[in-house]
């Protein structure tokens, strides 16, 4: 499919699938904020939400139940309703002529589907066949920081531990953490449904299903998706993904082993010129990235940059980013913007300053 047919239009018919979810609501917020050129807007969720109303740019829209016939006339469909909904409905959207930007893991490793972080591989949108996949949130946030380093020296290995907020597990999971706070304050029993354990006053080193190799699905997503996005089947990523009692924004402690040494000074220089990234690295003033600083922000922050004293050619740093925005909704909308933009603008917007 040729991406260029969309570039001939002035405004687009957009559908949001999963419009009532944490990411779906943020889609609306970002489309409004960035003044995405919308002609008609259709909002879909499950039967449960049918008839609910939401306001977008001062107009009230009614949530409709998602069906296989929901996509007639749609140009761009933003999906964030879980993998099984994507698998079932995305092919119908494509058949109706829409381009799907899918936030689930359903198609990420499908060789016929580009997996795109606009700061890392915007050129990959050119070969889509109707579906473009949005990577996992932790992968997106990590790659915004890895890309400027990789352009300077090839990265061989990545060791990463994540500190992931409750909202990464969806709107209901975030509500569960808030309810645990209320119950604790009231001296009531704390109920646990969405997470495996009580999250309040705890950290849970378990996100997604355990695999045969001892890693979890979330951890293997970071391994596999990084290879696909960077077009590098030799890069090795070892991740430990941890849920922490924070509402918004994921943080990551990252060590990279590079082919050539990248000094902390050089890394600061590379990070400072990188799109989507803000350098916050001033230990004298106790300034470093934190979730309370990055929540609801578009840019990820990077700091705590230092030479790893346990390895050669190894650099440590700490990244924090709003995983609902850059880790999901914003990245998907940036992909949609690439679809409607012309190539020069794409290159300039996501070019790393050198
Ligand atoms: P609903 O609110 O009607 O359940 P989150 O990840 O924040 O929990 O959000 C999931 C989103 O996916 C919600 O908008 C939810 O709608 C939607 N969703 C879940 N199951 C379906 C389904 N079978 N069909 C359409 N949308 C669904």
C-alpha cells in the first residue's frame, strides 16, 4: 500500500478503538492538543460503554460499540483495546481502506508490519501493508534514549531494569492502586484484582506472563522489539521489568555496552541534541528524571549519566517518560502524523542534531 494517498487530503476520518481506556482518552487529548486535521471522528469501545459521551474540541461524541463494520470511510484507525480486539478487527479496518496504527502487541513482530518509533526508524512507515505497530511502552522510552547513542557507536548489549507505573496496566489497574490508598487510610482490607499482589507499599518484579527462559513477556518484548526497530539482530537486551506504586510514567535504569567508548560528556552532548529527549542531569542541584516530572509530558527525560565502573565501554543512565503519552498514544499519533506529512518534514522533525 502506498502511504502517499493520505498526503493528498486536507483532513482525515479518524477512528479510535478503545476510546474509553487510559490510552484511548489520551489519544483524544493529544489529537486536540496537536490540532490533528480531523474531518470526522468515530469513537469505539466495548458494548459496556455504548452511549457514553465524551467531549472533543467542544463537540460531544457518543461512544459506539465496535463491530466489524465500524470502519467504512475511515482513513486512520488508532487501536488500543488489547491484542485480541486488534487481531479480530484490524483486518476489517484495513479491508475498508483504513491505515491502522495498533498499540497492542498483536502485530509487532509480524515481518509484514513495520514497528515504529518516529525518533528511531521513521523510514519504516514506507513499507506498511495497512497496519503499523506501536512498540511496547518500555521499548519506546528506552529507544528514544538509545538511538542518539547508537548513531555514534553501535550498541552491543543493554542491561535494563524498569520501574513501571500502575497506569501501564490500564485504567482499572490505576484505579486499583488509588483504591488501595483509600482502603489503607480508612483502615480497611486492601483488595487485589488487577495485579498479582498488593502494589501499595510494594514493588512487583513481574509484568506479563513468565516464559520458559525465566524472563517475562514484557522483558522479551524489549529484547525482540529493539532488534526489529534498530534493524540489528545482534543487539542483546536483558531486561527486568518491575511494577512500582506510581500512577503515571515509567522509569528505566539502563546500562549500554558499546563498540566504541561513549564518555559521559559525549553522551550528554548526544542526548542534548536528540528529538523527544530532555537532558536533566545536574547532581549538584539534585536534578534527575523522575515520574512526577515526566508525567503528562511529551518528552522523555534522561539523567544520572555515568561511566559504568564494572565494565568496559559501558555507560549508565536513567530515563523516565510518560508511558501513556510517549509510550503509547503520542507515539501512535506521531506515526499518524508521519503518514499525512511529507518526507522532508518527517526527516527534519525526527533528525538527531549532530
Ligand atoms: P470498555 O471501556 O468499554 O471496556 P484500558 O487498557 O485502559 O483498560 O482500556 C481498554 C480499552 O479497550 C477500553 O476502551 C475498553 O472499552 C476497550 N475494549 C475492551 N474490550 C473491548 C471489546 N471487546 N471491544 C471493543 N473495545 C474493547
